C-alpha cells in the first residue's frame, strides 16, 4: 500500500498553516492554508463557463461537466456523477475511487478569448498516480 507522511507547520503563530505531504518517500508537496475569506466561490454563471464536453486523447475518454446552480458535476459513462469543489480560479478538487481515497486536482487553462479550453488532471504521487492528464474542450454546454 501507499504510505503518506503528513507534516503540519507554521513558521510563526500569525502565518498560515502549511501542509507538507510525501507519498512513499517521494517528493514533498507543500500547500498553505487559504483563509476562508480568500476561497474562490464562483457564481452559477462562473461555474457555467466550465460546462461542456471534454476529451482526453490519452484515455480516449469523454467527460461531461454540467453546471447546475452552485454545483459543477463531472459525468462519466457508467459511473456515478461527482461534484467538483472549487478551490481557486480555474482549479477544482475531487475525490475519485470506490472509497473516495484518491484526490484529484483539475486545472483549467483558458484560450485567447478567456474561455476554458483545456483541462489537466493530476493526483498525488503513488502507485496509480496521474500527472497533467490532458483534456481538450470539444463543445461548451
């Protein structure tokens, strides 16, 4: 199995809490706590920008993102829908797997017209990790 080392630090009492995470003696990934007031909370119209059909040439798979109110759902054929959680502009997180044990980061990129045109998916280092798996937008929803 995978072994994760989680270390929480704060250089000073006023500094944001920092999480350092290493899987199976791999490289350390560091994240700083974001103050609640700084968390990106997109509007329904903001979430709708991401809706559409996305295709991964590497997987030969199509994902559909559907916005409904304050929710952006990922739909994949034969699997239950999952809700994507916004964490920063153009960045979402979601747990995958039968027990939700694999956390995935979805990072969108934008074209010259500022609409989302690309998507990469990455998971933490480990046995079944993915780094920057690319999707291109086939059609907006």
